[in-house]
């Protein structure tokens, strides 16, 4: 063999020369041997028992010399000191070099390699936010190192998102075992693209993983970027068509997002594919639920198509819906750019993406510190198909990170700055393994932005050359934005070797100049010529990376180059969990009432209305001219009745006393209002107020969501029966309500009419109000005219009374559950409307027999009242428990 063999090669340990003085060598050796120093000091103390003079003159100086260096040496580790050290870390200076941070090592990397002691290597969470890059060939232990990093994140209560482009099921099992070990299995999510390369249909009861919908949150611009990232490269020749395709999706997405936010359209890949059809684009342009800006974007795109006309006509000049053939032809070119990607998401991965609300929400994963694992198969799909899957994941990460940034800078500090994820105690970790197969344009900027949201990103791969082949500019930007680099077992070829040399640099070493034969010796040995020279050498050699075994590597951080044995989590196939079930989650929408709805409100309704009024130019100043000199409430007549009642009806609860006072005041107000009505007064308008219209229950809007067509105008031909709410009629209604609703709790005392109220004695007033309930003296909660309008039929007086009782009971229940007064009243009114619409009176021949007398009517009302009271009592009991 003509090449240099191992035995002929001179090792670097024979060439390097130690130019330190013997005293320096001795001091450095003592500093590294604290055990020897302690033992020597103890032995030197013993002579004090024999001779004090000898101890002072000889032993004490030796003790000082032996212990001075170890005691005065810096208490440091190769990287940082762990937080529990609680001392100043001389290797962690503050900005400006004015002092040092207290030990803040919180993330365990591993132990020192090639040292006399296996010192621990720690970094702080603040340093992880400068991101990491790990390179290692197959078999270097890179995946196990990344799983160990996951264990670090979970151990401190944070979350992590691990994406692997060559994943196997073992990865999910390992991370799930870690989550279960720390009691975090409820936060575990799996996005599994592995299909098994088989045509057999899986058991529907078996879940391959969780599902996700990328379009349930985010703006139209961010969703557009996700779709655009899936487009095939157009090239310079097809640049015009690719730009037109981007214009198409940019015009369609604002309209779809408007439908999502206003009428609850659940955007899926199939919905987007359907919306990109020419006929559906025209329907979307005419939809009434989209904003003028979205409508203008659609109109502008359609008019940019050659030969397009907003009002097409046929050859005879008559209006038609057909456009010229060139219009649909040009439109089809743009539509074709999205066919493959949307078909893959809708058909191949329909079990993952064809859902209304996905079980995985990437923004939720980051903000609430979930644990997510993304498994992308490297062998099942073609490289382009696998890149599309990876692009979706990376684009979703980018979208989630950008969504977490508040759009407004104006406001209060606690609303704008203190609510950012940067206030979290620990960062969230994102790990992208085999990144060369996942690279997408623009991801390098994510590393710069993620630090602002307290998110740490780790980029891992087999070599740096693969990243440069995918995108050289992105690879260089990622290398610049990752301050922590770990090179594990690698061949160190090409771009990887260049990266190592650029990071490590060169150093000056003292080496022996030559060896000469000792002529005075009969052995003929070669001896050192006692001369040395200085030469530059690389701090890291490629042989160092080739010689590394599993779990070994070299850490590059700041100006430190530290050989390391990586921290190992200790989980293998023998001690991972024995069972794993994919979480099945309920599809639950956002709360619209109750305590949950109050948590979603930024401001109370009154505050929001005032803000809107001020924004529109309204003045909230009080005009003294509008303040009345005297209160118009008839307290002079209501208070005597209330005082007399309280003397007789003792032991009432505070709520009942306040209610009776309100009832007496309302009775006097009703009396004055009815007496002021003249015969020439115009009857009130019977139109349904627009404020009571709920678009979520409008069938025409639901139909427009399903077909993207404009909703039909509602039929206004419904006849509404008017009620003659005269004074006598109202009094009889109140009398009947008091008589029937209080029969189980209060003595039955007839309630006189308003006109007769002024003629009775004080004692009679007491008897009257003692037998009344709150609802008997209060006005209708639900307008009977509005009930008739919603039911589409006439409503009897008895039915109106019963519906109002139901509405009042529901309102009380909602208030007991913590719902605001306005929301509780709205729920009660909605309940009354629903009951009125649900009662579908059949034909006269099959109509149930109506109550023939007051006793039968009283029985019906008593049964309804008892049901509502039982419901309210059960709700109060459950709320108290």
C-alpha cells in the first residue's frame, strides 16, 4: 500500500508542544484535582499536634499553595451553570459586559466528552430562542437526541411540535410515552400522513391520527399564502398564467373568509375547489353576506379576463348568463394550477382535512403548549408530493406564528403587550427533522419572527448540502439565524465540511519543528530537536465527526467548541407504553351564551356600543337641559302600598321585597300610560324589529352558504293578527296571570283593574299585592305581536301569557347561571319564539279540544308552570353544587 498507513502517521499529540512553564503546569494540574488538594491539606494539618513552629513555618505555606489555585479558580462549566447553582455565571455576561447573569441554565444538552470529569452542559431558555441546527448522518443518534429535547420541553411544562419527513410510528409512541410520564397525554396530538401503501379500506373505528382544518382561523391573506405555496413552479414561460392563478385565489379567498366569519361557512379543501369553478365565482360575487371589498376583488378579477362582460347578451341582444368561450378558457388555465394540490387534500387525505373544525389547531398548539407530532412518509410519496405535505405543515406553522402577533399597536399595555406569548415562563419548541425534504420559500423569516412569540425552532437534517440543493438562499439564512449548532456523526463532505470550517475557524498551535538522531547514543533513537514553530490548524477536523459514535457530537455556541455526549431520554421499545389510542374529540363550537360567552367578549355590550358611538362622532357629555327637575316615577302612590305590604308580609327575601317594590311602581306607570292614550292615537307598527333578526337561523342564508348563491328575499305576505291591548284587556290579563301563577305559593286574592285601584283602601291594596307575583304586575317580556309574526299565525291571549311565563323562567335560569341581563333576556325571548313556532296547529278536524272552562285552562297553565319551576330548581341546585 503506497498510501500513508496508520502506523506511519505521526499523531498530533507527538507534534504538539506544551510551552507552559513547570509552575503553570503544576498550578493548572492542582486546579483540575480538587480531591488531591483536599487530601494534601488534611495531611499537612496533622503536624500541628507535634510542633506548632514547624506547622507555621512549613506546613501552612504548603497548604496555602496547594489550595490557593482550586479555591481561586472560576466556578464555571463549559457552557452555563444550572439555575440551582444560584451564583454569578462568569461565562454569561450581561449586555454591555456590565456584570454577569446569575446562573440560568435550564435546558440540559448532555455531558462533556474527552474531559477528566463528565461536566454537564446547560443552556438557558433565552439562548434557545436564537434557534438550533443539528446535523447528523443516518445512525448518528440524531432522532433520539431530538426526542431527548422533547423531554426537556415537556419536563418544564412547555409544549413542542415535532415534524419528521421520514418518520416511523415509533416516534409517536416515544413522545406519547413522555407525555404520559409527565401527565400530559391529554395535550398529545398526531398528524399522520402514513397510509400504509395498501388499497384496503381501514376500519372506520380505527383512527390513524387527528384531523386538522387549516382554514378555520387566520386572515384571507394568510390562507392565500398556504394555497399559493402548493402551486407547482410556473417557470419563466408560464409566468403570466401562474400570476393569473395567484390573482384568482387572492380574489376568491376574501369572500370565503367573509362567509366563514359571518354565516359560519366551514372552509375545507373541497369548498375551495368548488369555489374556484367559474359559475361558483360568479355566484360568490352576488352573495349578500360578503363585504364590498371582497365583492370588488371578485369583480376586478373577472373583468380582467379577456372578453368578459358583466352583463352578457346573446346574438339577439337578450340578456344571458353565458360568457364567451375565451373567458372560460383563460379561467381554466388559472384554475388548473390548484387542481392537483386540492385534489390531494380533498381525496387522498380527506380523513385529515375534510372536517369543519379540526382537532389540531396550530395556533392553539403554540399558545396552549400542546404536544404535536407530524409523521410524513418519505417512501410512500413522490418527492413533489412529499414536499407539498411538508409545505402545508410549515405554512401552517408560519400562519400560526403570524396570527399570534396582535395587529394593533394602539391601546393599553396589558391588552397589546402583556397578552403576547412572550409572557410565558418557558418557550414553545418547534422541531423540523429532515428539513431538506421540507424546505419551503420564506421559512427563514419564521426564525426571525418566532423569537418575538417566545418560540424556539430546531432545524435538523442529514447534511447541509441537502438544504442548499433545495434552496441555497434559505439554507444560508437559516444557518445565520441558528446560534446553536450541533454536528453529530457525519462524513463531513462538501457543504457540510465548509460549514464546519467556517464556524470553527482556525487556531495557532505550537508544534515540534523536527526530530534528530542522537549520535552519542548507541540506540540510534530520534530525539526532539528542542525547537518548535507556530502554525495555523483547524479547530475541528473532519475525522472528529467521522469518529463519533451514536449520541456523540460537537457543540458550537458563541465562541465555544465543546465535544459532547448528548442527553439520552432512556426510552426504547422495551419500556415505552404498551397502548396508545388517538384522542377522539368532540366538535364543539364557540359558546354563544352563558359564562363561556362572556370570556370571549372583549368588552361588555354597553361598552362596545359606547365605543362605536364615540367612533362615529357621538358626544357622551350630559346636557343639563335634559335633566328633569322632578322624577316622574309615581313614588308618592307606590311607596305607601309597598310599606303597607311589608308590614303585613314579613319574612320575605330581599329579592322578593325588591320585586314587589318594582311591581308597585310598574303598576302605577302602566296606569298612567294607559290613561294617556287617546282614541286618535295611531296603532303601533307591527313590523318585526330588525334588531331581533338572527342570521344564524335564517334558512336563506344557510342555503347561500351551501350553494354560494345570493339568498332569496323573505316572503312578506304573512298576515299578523293585531291585539287590542286596551286598559281593560291588560288588567284582565294581569289578573289572570297573578291568579294562575301564584296559586301554589300565595293566597288567591283577586287583582282589581287599574281604574278601580284608586278607589280601594290601604288594607285592600295590601291584600291585592300580597297575592300578586312579579310577573302579574310586570309588562310582557315578549311582545304578542312579535310572537304572532314569528309563529306565522294568530296567537291567543292565553297562549301569549303562557309563552311569556316560559320566557321569564328561562331568563331567570340564565341569570342564575351567570349570564348577563341582556343575554338572558335575549335567550328568554328566543325560547318563546321557538315554542310559538314549534306549536303547529293542525286542521280543524284533528285539532285537540280546547279547554272549555277556566278550570281546565288553569290545569294546563299549572302543569306548564310546575315543569318550568322544577327545571329552574334543578338548575339552581346543580349550579350550587
